[in-house]
């Protein structure tokens, strides 16, 4: 498992001197203050491990100027921090100005001597930056390079993952229990829940067969994810209850653990629904766009009436009754409310919700709702405002969670998932009310992307193989992107809609994603450097679902995608 560590240079801040601090080893084990590399990741399939008796530095050399090995550094300044990401090791460094400039010079091809001369010239007027200080900085860079935490080569391009020939394990289904809806949202990607086809409700028999299909094709995977989706799934609530009861009756027999998610617009929530969700659902996703005027602009019923006043009290009652169990408020922002932080803060401060997600709409370019290039600077400002405000709340002991800023540098996804992505069409499939299989909910209704059905299984194996190749290294446009091991190449459906090819890239979405990642990494830096922030940091469970394969082996099938990660592609970038 790829476990990116964080390494901070804090001693030279504000004129201080000294070596780089390395408080965390890659893999999460603490080192004594001032400890020096080199070292290897504790659990890294991404690096060849030293054999017993070998010096790791010798076993795994990382020469800075080896032109045969591609390295990638991303540097940026945000909220007063100088941040350096070493892409292929996953190491994040917070450094002073001298180190920041030195790394940039070396990344551009400067020799040590050239870098030293350039730094001496730039800081000639700084009495606190001497030639010895510059030499120390360059020594630190050499040490981190030797340790594999700077200028690490791309060890993944030729990794032992033969994606096309990997197993056909299925671990998650999106059950479209209702192709109908009691709302009429104008931006709905699914044409008001009907997916550009006829309305329909899933029968118990079809859903039962879908669960059997999942078990039959899940291999040794224990945790199986099932999302009740629509349309509006509560319009078929009785079948949802029957399907959960059936799953619970067989999961012990097959050594499986079903984790159910209910995604709902809230109109159909009753006390019975609340009690059932809190008993049976691992997660609930509640659709709310924020302020009343924003929500009611698009989220209206068939008569054109807004939904805010009807759903908010129900959402509040459900969340209170969940007692800390998983949920997400999930909104969509459009060109009309690029000030989406106001909607998030409304949900947090006025309504009392702390688990938040706000997705950019994906709409045709000629749609009035569609986001534009002119919106991007405003959106970037919003994401920065949100990150800084979340740190403020965290320091005050009242943290909120924003889905797109969830980043666990100790126990994050394994390298398999960082390359292969969401698993649509292979590990994750959508099931229509009639039992047809599609790569995900965004492909439902397009006959060119029908995989098969729950009775016959995947019959369009050529299409499944195409989706197996939807990894980050199969997308030429991702080749030089510093964020590619965080997005895994992005959403295949969005790529198709933007470029006509599932292996393409949705560039607008890429720009937004990169900004969110910069903000998320900045928050990790701030939390590590500020004990008050660290004390109140939100803790996340490892997303490894214990498939049984050793984390360093090619047999590892990757971790189970969380429900929201699967679902976020509905309208997200």
C-alpha cells in the first residue's frame, strides 16, 4: 500500500537554522526529532525493499539528475505556507523561502553549484541567509533525495499491474430501485430520474438477483457496497426494506458484510424511514443545495414549488437521530451560485449540519447553469476561503467536514486505487430497474454502454476490458499532471461527455480538482504544524477493506470505494 508521509522543514522558519525535521516516516511511524534518512516506506509496494543487511540508500538510489528516470515536483504558496509535493513518493514538505527556491532551481535542471550561486545572488541582501545556510539547505535536499522523499522517480508506469488481465471482482452496485422522481430538478443529469427512458420501479426479484450477482462475483471481498439510487429510491421504499432483509439473511452464510447507502431528496422521509436508515444504512446522502433561494431555484416539484421548507426539517430530524453515524449533505452549485461557500456555511451555521459536500454541476456548455472559464477565479477563491474557514472552525473545536478535502496521508488509498480510480465498469456497476448492467449511473440508458444483466452477467466483455484500461496511465492528457495520483484520471463519464472518449479528460473538471487538492494539502500542512489544529483534526478510518491480499503484492485488488466517492460522479467534476 502506498502510504505517503509528510516531512516538514520547520527549524529554518523565521530565520531559524537547522536540519529538516522528519516527524513522520512514510507509512506513519514517528521518528525522533532531527532523525535523518535515508529510509524506505514501511509498507510500500512503490519502492523495491532492501534485503536484510542492505543499506536502503544503496538498495534504492534516487539520483536527482538521472535523466532516464522521470520525476515530478509541484510547488505552490497558499495561506502563508510554501508547499512542495513530491508526486511519486507522496511526500509533502513545508519549507522556507530559500528551500522553496532551491528545490525549484534543481527541478529546472540546475546543478548544486548553479543553484548555490543563484540563491546567493537572490538573497544577497539577507543577512540571515549565509553561504553556510544555503549549503545546509542543499544538503537537506540531497538527504531527502537519497531517502526517496524528493525527486523520486515514477515507479508506477511499469508497475506489475496488468490492468486488462486483472480479476473481474465486483464489489459495489448502484441499485436504481426507482426510475422516477417526485422532484423536477432542471439540472438533473438523469432527466428527472428517468435516465432519458421510461419510468419504472425495481421489483424485489430483480433486486434479489442483483445482490446474488454481487455475491457471486465478489471473490474473497468481504465488504460489499450497495447504494439505493434513483430517481428517488424512497418511491420504492418497501423493496429497499425487502432487499436489505434478504441481504442480512445471507451475508453470514457467504462471509459478507453488506454496507447500504440511501441517497434521497428528502421528500419521502418519514419516521419509519429514519428508523430504518439509522438501523440498516452505513451512510445516507441527503440532497440540499444550500440557502432556500438557491435550493428552490432548481430543486422543485412537478408543480414548480420549491422543496427547501419540506425537506430541511426532515433532514435535521434524521441526522439528529443518527447519533453520529455517517451522512452527507450533498449539494450542487451552478453558474448562478459560484459563491457556494455561503451555502455550505448556511448548512453548517444555520441548519447544524457538519458533514458537507458541494459538487460543481456538469452541464452542456450552452446551458444557463453551466460553469464557465470566467467562473474559475471566483471558484478558486471560494475553495481557499472554505479551507481557511475550516481551519478556523477546527481550531475553535467545532470542525466541519467537506468531502473533497478529505485527505488521509497516513492511511489513504493504496497505489492500485490511485492508478485505477473508481472501478466503474469493472468493480462498480449500476443496475437498472429491469436488471440491466451499466458501468455506472451516468451511462445508464445508453445502449452502447450496456454491459449485460444480473441474470446472464457481463456479456459485453470487450466493453468491460475498455473500462479496465481507464487508469491514469491510459490517459495521455494526464501525463504531466501533478495531481494524477490523487484523481486516478478522473471520471470516465465526464471524459466521454467532454471528449467523446472514456479515456479522455474533462479539462475544466481537472482545473477544479487541482485547486481542491492544493487546498486539502495545505490543510494537512497547517494541521501538522499547529498542535491546536492537530488536536481537533477530524479522524478518518483507513479505506482498505481487508481483501486478504498483501498490500505490497500485485494481488491486492485495491480498497473498497466509499459510497460517496462512487456517487460523487453523478454531477461532480
